[in-house]
């Protein structure tokens, strides 16, 4: 008897040429942290993003946010405004710096940071404490946040924005690549992302001088000297030449991966749009999402759980939407400006399998399992 294979939420999808770049690293003995694949991968990303930005590839998206806060000189006593509806990696580096996160809830359109609540929070902190040192906004599930509004508010109060594009490589806002919309952008190449280097990330900055600073800090802040000389605290955050080789191969198929994930979304929407108990995360005007993960919002927690458990019974992985940071035990005592949007999304929302390697049989199996629900 044939057994069904497990369907994962978002599994890695190799393109085929990754092995060529990795083999070159082995053949030339460039196994040490730096090498030609690192330079090549950075250039590949830079060419893809455009807008005359500079790119430094690092060990993770989390490391990228951490170094972004370092560049902005965030330290103990500072506050950083952070989107609440996100993964903890957006917020954890604030704590690394000894600073304090202040969480901002979402708006209903993109599910991302609410510009209205952002400005309320800034005014509150200026009045009661001091001006926040930075803003971390997230393009959640590949859906661009309202960058024009966020940037306008940030510029009004002269607060830099860290653009968490960990999930948004291939998405655009007003025809501009996500990751290039702010003061500093970050990417992630974790195993579940739209392209992967197994583990890895990147920082996107405005100048060669900023990139040089990132590279310096990410390689243990070693000063120019024949011996090991250090006048700054550094980190071991640089991406290796081997992993960068995987990234070079993945960049060759990035556009195909975006198209595949958008096809997944269109299939789900076509199959489920007539059920008034299910809503989708929709693109706004001049917004193009890579549809990294297709997300639905049901009309109740019970309905969400019925769908999730039915899929699980058939060995199909799905997952509730992110639990907001202001509800997480580790962050529960921190200040937050909320409106109930992210709590409602967490309560009723579900991530559906969205890998670019899903077959039509996989998609049919997922949908058939969902629509068998008599209460849909």
C-alpha cells in the first residue's frame, strides 16, 4: 500500500546549479569564511535589487538586524519601536543591545505595522521618555508594509527605519524592491525562505562606507595590523564561501520561485474565494508580493483549528499566524500600542503550505482536505 508523503509548509527548493558553485569552493579550497562566492553572491543580490545599494551577506537575518542596530548606535537606555506581529527574530536583537522594545500593532490591509499607531507611540515616548532610536518594520509573509506612510512618519521625527525583508525578497512596493525602501534593509536565507543558503542573511545599506563597517563588525572587528588588534567589539557574523555558493545558484531561479509561490496563492484563492468564512491577505495598490506564504483568515478560532487539524491528520503541515510579540511570555511586560488587529489575526489565521516545489497533486490534496470540512 502506497503511503502519502508529508507536505511541508515551505521546504527548500534547489535549482540545480548550486552544486557547481559549491564544487568550485571545494576545488579551489575556498572553504574559509571568505572567497569569490561571497563577492559573487553580494553582487548578484545587488544587481537584483537595483537602486544603487550595497549588500553584505551574513550568517543570518537575525545577525543582520543586530548589526543594523549596532550601526545606528542603539544601546542601553534606548527604545526601539518594533512591529508586534512578527517572528521573535525581529525583536530579539533589541534586547542583545540592552535596549528596550516598544511594540506596535498592525493595520488591517497588509497586516503590517500600523502607521497611525506608530505615530501615536512616537509622540507618547517623546512626551514621557525620549525619542525612540529606531523603527523595525516587517514585510510579513512577503506582503510589503505601507512604506510611504511609515517613511513619512519616520522622516518627520528623524528616526531611522530598519526594513525587515526577511520574508520579502522578490516583493516590490511602487516598483521598488523590498529591502531598498528604508535606511537599512535586511534579508534572510533560512531554509524555509523563498531562496535559501541553508542558513544566512544579508544587510542592504546605502553606501560602500556603511558596507565596509558591516563587514568589519561581522569579522570580529579586526583592525588593520600584522597581528590581531581590536579597538571595537566585533561578531562572527560573515557568511561562508560555501553557503554563498548555494546562494549564487539560488539567485538564478529566484524569479521562478516567486512565480511558483504566486501560482500557489492564485490556486488557493480560486478554490476558496467562494467560502465567505475565509479571507486572504490581499495586495494593495502598487504592491507586488512574492507570496512567500499564502495565509488565510477564518471567521473563528474554532474554524482555524478545524482546518489545521484536518490537514495535520493527512500529514499536511500548516501553522497559525505569528503570535504577536506583546503576547509572548518573554515580552509581556514591555510597552505596547495595540488595536486588537494582530491578536485577531493570530486567533483566526492560518499559513497554508506554500513551497515552490508543490505539485498540482499536492495542491489538490490540500484543498480537498480543507473543503471536506462541513462547517466551512
